[in-house]
C-alpha cells in the first residue's frame, strides 16, 4: 500500500422554506455527514495510479419540492448513500 486516507465531515445548515399550508419551516436544521476510507497505489513508477474507496453519505431533514405544489417544500426524514468507488489513471 502506497497511501491510505480517511475523511469525515459533519455539516449543519439552517434553512427556511414554505410548505403548501403556507407555514414556514423556520430554522430547519439539515445535517450532512460523510465518511470515506480509501487506499491509493502507484504502479510502474507512478505511470498508473489506482484508488479504491468505501463511503457513506447521510442527509437528514432535507427540504425537497412538494410533489403537488412544486413551489413549496416538504421535509424528508433521512437519505443515505453507501458504496464502493474505484479509479485508475
């Protein structure tokens, strides 16, 4: 193994939107968390580089467009994405 790395980010954003009931979501706290772990290896004197990464991204309290009233927003509970990513150069 040439290099390994780990990334963690936890962000809190405060937003405000309107619902179809004309009520605001004042100070809605949307949270974004990102974890990533990976390794990188150079081959043939650095002419080829490979990276493989495991990740998880979680978003909570995300405001999205309301299906019946596109100009308004609704708050979702949690959205999560997990996966493996690989790259060669």
